[in-house]
C-alpha cells in the first residue's frame, strides 16, 4: 500500500522524487485515504462553481468560499476544515499547483463593500498553515515553495488616522501590496504589514512583526523585525522559527 500511495502522489504532484514515509500502519493509511476521499468528493462538487480549476480539488468540512466565480484553483489544491475564503475583489484569488491551506484559515480580499480590494495570488507548492489570516485588500502575492506558519497574519491595508476631527473609521484607508518571493519560511505567529516585500529565500522568526522590506536570503527576527544575518552566515547559533 505504501508503494501504491507514493506512486499516486508522485503522479499527482508531477514530482518523481517525492518520498512517502513507510512507517505508517495500514489502519493509519486507511484513515488518511478515507479522509482524502471525502475531501475529493466535496471538491468535485465545489469546483463546478469556481472560475477555473486545472485539476483535483480536496475540500474539508465547513469550508466557505464566497464569490467562488472569482476563485481560480491549480492542480491538487487542498483546503482543510473550517476555512473561510471571500474572493470578492478586482483580481480575485488565484491559487497555483500543489497548494495546501490548513484548517481555520481566512483569506479575504475586500473589507468594507464601499472599497473593493485587489486580490491574492499563492504560488506553486506553497503551504498556508493553520489559523493564518491573509487580507488581500491591497494585494498579496506569495511565490513558489513558501512556508506560511500557523497563525501568520498578512495585511495589505492600513487605516488613515491623521485628522483629529474625523473618526478614524471614516478617514479612509491606504493600500500597499505585500510580496513574498520564492522559497521563504515565515514562522509561526509572524505579522507582515502593508507595503512589505520579502525577498527570495528569507527566514522570518516566529512572532516577528515585519514592517519594512527584507533583502533576499535574510534571517529576520524581532518586534519590529530586524535582519540578524544572511542565511549562509549561520554557524552554531540557530534562530528559533
């Protein structure tokens, strides 16, 4: 059974080097396969309402995709339980191939109806871990092979607040896109604010608040986040992420 599952996953992911650990029991594999089968059956129904779908879609229970006609899915999209997605925006949501979105995530592109947002793009083979929040009002673009840790929050919109004579909620917003380039690891609980670009190959330590653009291959930590060093400079000291 292990060999069969490995072959199926290699074919689905189009990755001949994919390895499937063989220390699972038959019972454990059966439960996994049963769960994936139920997700697939939900996905076969949901994908009919999407703007575009290039392959299999696996949908967990209690998944809510609003404005699904603006949602495009690549091959082998996995959306786990209790995910809320609202694709209402000028560019919608585009998910590329082999992406997973874990349970309890929120992807939203428009806050108040008076101001339509821009949208969200998630690249190939990227993973969004449990409880993440992506606010795509000003646009979010995530590259390929990016790890988004649990509880990560990404904002692309800020409230204006300079005028003392007007309620903050009535002063409008400023929108600036967030760009996360390929092969980044965004640790658990990180907050990324509007206008930030994170260069290729960066590691952002858990709990950091990123307020400024980060150069490629940087290791970043802190509140506000600061560059500690380049990845190749790490020796005996490790940064907890």
